[in-house]
C-alpha cells in the first residue's frame, strides 16, 4: 500500500487481582523484611491471583476496559496479540481464549513470548501489521500470573513478582503525527542462565519455577535498555528533554532511576508503579500506562517512551505520540 498508516493509541485498560500481598505478609512467612525488600527493589506490595483468576480472565477484563476507553466494540478488532510467559494452557494461545471471551470471531489472535519485554515486542509487532494496511485495529495485551511459577521458599525471587494484566487498543490511521513513531527490539540468547524457568513441556514436562541471578540481571539492564532508547531518540530526531513521560518496565526502582539518570530524563517524568504492583512482567508497562492515563498525567499529544528488558535476554523500546 502506498498510504502511510500510523498506529494510534485509542485506549488503555488494566485489571489487577483482588488480593494484595504486602511485604509484611511475606516477612511473616519467609526470612525477609519490609525494609529489605523496599530498600533493594522499591516494592511495597503486589497483587496475587486467587482462585478463578487466570492470565486469560485478567487479560479479558483489561481488554474490555481498553475497548470501553477507546469507544469501540469487540467486533471492530481484527488483531489480538497477548504477551505472556504464563498462558492458561500450553495451547491454545491465551490470545484465542481472550478472543472467544470477548465474542470476537474475525481477524487473528496469537501469543507472543518475550518475557518482561513482551508488551514492547507486542506493540512493535502490532505496529507492523497496522502500518502495512493489512489490519485496522489491534488489541495488545500484557497478562501474567507469575505467582504460579514462583518458588515461594526462594526469598530472592518470590518477593519481586506480582500478577496483573494491561491492554492497549491501537488503530491504523492515515497520516498525522500521533501514534507509534519508532521502536527498537533486541535479543541475546547467551544470557539464558541469568533469568529463566527451570521447566517446560519438552524438557521436564512440568511448569517449573523462575530462577534468577539478580546481580547479573541488574548489571546488564541499565546499559541494554539505554542503548535501545538512545537508538529510538536518534531515529525520531528527539532528545531526552523532548520526552513528556518515561514509562519503563517496573522491575526494580533502582534500575528505573539509574536508567533515567543515565539518559538525562528528569525523575518527575518517570511513571512508577513498582511500589504497588511489583514486577508483573509483560503486564507492567500497560498497567503503568493505565495508571498515568487515569490520573491525568498522560494526555493527548504527549511524547511517551516505553522500554523493557526480560529473560532471554530480550529488550526493547518504543516511542509513542499519544
């Protein structure tokens, strides 16, 4: 197609499990403390999925809320991408289960696996579909129930993660300056042992538990994410000073602060939700976007940078004119 389509954000939505688990509650069960967790990670609490709450149910609710914000009916969606590392089933894809739950019977739905970078990878993938003219409207969902793959005796990992889902509706619009401007994705499989799950259908026939070398992940995180962000700046011809809001993956407050400082992004432009949500993997960015849109911080016309790094390693960034 000769026309240039832009992937414009029409709405965001979120869903968190009802149960909130504080640091103090965890400290009563394992050898840790609220002070230890908060000082090293910035996390104060997290949401944990209960009975009947799954990646699909959370993702469906987040998607419904995003559609309502967008003023769209489910039947107007022709592309669904669900970023998740914790699908309801090995197959079918959680995206098809959400598609059915929303009553959508047309278009395409599939899962995308890039761990914590999944939402950035999902937005970038949807943008390619929409910019080509092949599809009109996309639901990009990040949904996770990491509590189900945690070793609750491992105090170095179980305190970090939470459950939740966030969704974004993107629409192909001809011309204009709003929408996804540019994105950069990267992967390097040599780092597998630093962050992985020790199970799977083809190896152990089990789900397995999350394992992480925290210091190693921290060591690589800041350098990797700042590189792709700088590449986006260069591509778009903008600087850190032009950004209205920086919405990073919510893994660790110290990583977020160090990344913003290295890039020269003012701390008051950084959206922080890690204190309330913990690390919700692929759900963390859309959950944070929903908070910042709902409280009025992110407004139409704002320049928003999203970025993440996850197991694999995978990492990426995308620049969006809201």
